[in-house]
């Protein structure tokens, strides 16, 4: 049986992780490579991109590390050119970059708001704008954007983050509809509570540096399954959406949340 992403070139933005362990982007890069893709691992932090690429090549699969700030238009153009120079094409664009930000409408500063919008939304606009012309030339392609359940469920004050993810949902649907007749699909993953280094970092202001066990226990308890998800859960969903198996799935906002969307809950999650 052919590997699910055999000979595909996957451009993964945010392929590193901000801490030790497996974040969503890092797990997705490894999963795509194990499924046969050539993976172009992009991250703001070159060491993080290189770590992911080294894991992949160490397993005998194909990966290249590249440093870029995907909220910068020129850097995005260079990134796409570098991927094409290395692998000749782009078949999959995986937009994982996103930063957390706590705060409500009164305490969120304008600078914080603009940074979150720039990194979480403008980056996806820029990467899609740079890659879609290639997809059109090549006769198709798949985009997977990483959104969040925060777009539609308010667990804690995180106005800028939640609003940015709502915009990711809208961006996804609009791109999906515009190019549906040209073999370009655009879908989003909507993770719920996932146990990743990013969450540990974002939540330390709520739980304190020593409060990680409390944080994990609280988030596990909120999850309908009794445990948070892992980066691998997001990665396997990404694998499906990126693969040709999902050829008739377009404009989908796919929850990866263990059913959390259906639960009435409270608490600071
Ligand atoms: P992560 O923070 O470990 O990895 C993201 C990577 O993106 C980092 O290595 C970081 O250096 C990089 N990055 C940040 N800004 C960048 C920029 N401007 N240009 C290029 N790279 C940049 O996080 P992760 O675990 O891989 O997951 C992140 C995604 O998952 C985000 O979009 C986040 O909103 C989403 N998400 C996470 C959860 C959760 O509970 N963990 C829930 C919902 C959604």
C-alpha cells in the first residue's frame, strides 16, 4: 500500500515547539514525513525547526529546516521560494503558527492585540497568498490551518487569541469556496484542550511556575475523555485533511477536542 502522503511536499509553518516535548506542529511534521512526505520545516526559531528536521531525518525520512517569520511578507516569499528550490513544488501548506495571549477587552493592550492578529491571522493570509498561485499552476493543493475551540467557546479571558482564531475559521471557509473548482482544498483543525509545551507556557501566569500538575489535572478534568489531547491527536487529523483521502472535504472546521465542544463546562481550563 502506498504511503498516505507519498511524494507530497509539505510546507509546515511552526514546525518547531516552544518547549521540550511534542507540540502540534512538531508532531504534524513527523507524522507527515512518516507518511511519505518531504517536509519543509519552518519556524521563527531555527534551532526548533532544526530539532524537528533532525528527528525526521534521524528516522530515515526527508526534511529540511528553514527559519522564517511567517508574519513578514518578504520572509514568506523567501520561504516559499526556498521550499520550491529544494523540493520543486508545494502540495500541502500546514499553517500551525499561533501564539497564546491572555486578557479581556479592558486589559488587552493595542500592541498585544495587533501582535496576536499579525502572528495568528495575517501570517495565514500571507502564506496562503504566496502558495495558492503555485497550487493553481500545479493543478491543486491542500491547506490545513490550525484554529482553536476558543474561537467559539469562552473558557477564560483571551479576547485577542479567540478573535484571531475566529478569523482563521472565516479565512479557511473563504479560501475553500474560492478555489473549490480548481482542486484546492482549505480546511481547519479546531483543537480543544491539548497538552503541549505552548499551553504550559501560556498557563503559567494562571497557575504559576510550580502549578503545572494542577493545570494538567484541571484541564484533564474538564475534558470529556478525562484527559487532554496530545500533539499526535492533532497531527493525525492533519494527516487526513492533507491527504487525498480527504479530497471531497473542503471548508471543514474539524474539532480535535475529545467531544469538548458538546460539553457544558465552567472553570478556567
Ligand atoms: P508551539 O508554540 O510549541 O509551536 C509553534 C511554533 O511556532 C513555535 O516553535 C514557534 O517558535 C513558532 N512560531 C511562533 N511565531 C512564529 C512566526 N511568526 N513565524 C514562524 N514561526 C513562529 O505550539 P504547537 O503545540 O505546535 O501548537 C500551536 C498551534 O496550536 C497554535 O496555532 C495554537 O493556537 C493551536 N492550538 C493549541 C491548543 C492547545 O491546547 N495546545 C489548543 C487550540 C489550538
